[in-house]
C-alpha cells in the first residue's frame, strides 16, 4: 500500500516542479533551429519554411512541398531503422530527408549512406519499376564544417570513371552537407545564421522567425514546448530504467516482480523486456 504524501512533501514537490519549469523556460530561450528537437517542432506542417530551406540549399526556385512529416521512423526489411528529422515529399514526387547534426560523429559518410538507402526503400513500392523511382535527397545541416574545406555546401555524387575523366552516374540519389559555420553574404550564409540564432527578432527569414517566435514568446507556444521538454525528460528516464532492468534480467539474480518494484516499471513492461532479451541470447 502506498503511503499518502504529507503537506510538507507536497510543498517540496511543487517547489521542484516550479524550479524545473523555470529551467525549461531558460533552456527554451537558448534553443535554435540547429537543435533538432526545436527544428522539427518549428517545421512540422511548416510548408513555407521547408520550401525555403530546400530552395536555398538546392539553389532552385521550383521546389513545392506537398507533405511534411517530422521525427518519422523508417525501417528496412532487416528491421534496422532511423528517425528522420524532417521528411518532405515534393510535388514531383522527389523525397527529401533534412537532418540536423550537431556532433561531427553523427554526420559520417556511412550514416548518410544508411539514410539514403532507407529513403529509397521507402520510395519504391512493391511492383514499381525501378526506372521510375523519383530522386531522393539526404541533406545534413551540420553545426561544424565536417568536411573541413571551408565551403558552404558539399554535394556528394556518384561518377563513372572513364580513363582520366569522370561522368555523372545520374542515379537520382543525392547527399548534401550544409556547413553550419558558413556566414557568407548570400542566401546560404543568411540561412545558417538563422539556424544558429536563438533570438527570432535577429533572424533574416520571417517564415522561420515566425515559428521560432511562437514557440519562444507566445503563451500557447511556450506551453507546448515545455510539455515537449517534459515528455523528453520522462522518455529519457524511462529508457534509463529499461536499460537498468535489462541488466538486472541478464544478471538473473532477482525475481521479475522485484525488478519491477526497483525500476518502477510496470510488470508487463519487465516481462516484455525479458522476452526481448531472451530472443537475443
């Protein structure tokens, strides 16, 4: 039987909750489009914002988006998956995956290849002719110049080597890196400034600033962001508890009921973790 919480404990809990809320407000002030969680919130259903980013990065004015999905999981046939920050589909069926990578290690060539493969597998439906597969674009916007060549944008292409010359393979698969450190006096430089800016009033593009301003300054937008940050904390805490439970299950020294009590996870969750652990043995 659970004991009742006394008045003094309630006051302490309220004080902790208020403190956490104030910390969330301070963190919210510092968030930028370069923070993937904030970017995905600002670009969810923000067709104009996604179109602006793609037009600048690709150097094309004819980009029209008909679908935007954020934090979308994609799996291949073997079950390996990736969470796409922003997955957009153009009016000509071209598909775009826009990723934010603050860590250089997360923007490696193999990660780009993995995302490109998943995107192609998602595009091609059973029975489709591979010759009709639309172009796909995996775009990494990185906080640092991961290529180290001081360029604004890096286009990764496949080429056919013929003697001493190269010809574009033209398979329609595109990987692009955008240097978040770039500050040239052009559209890309202005865009990267906005991605690193935490004050909407200092941003160049109003279509991006408007969304950032809503989630940072509007009462409803702030409440939405604080709820998202609370959910992220709860998810992180639950994932930590699950990892601990898995270690305890593997050790085999405690009954499942005791593991559930210790980790404060539902018994059904512990049973599910046990089944998953046994399948991997």
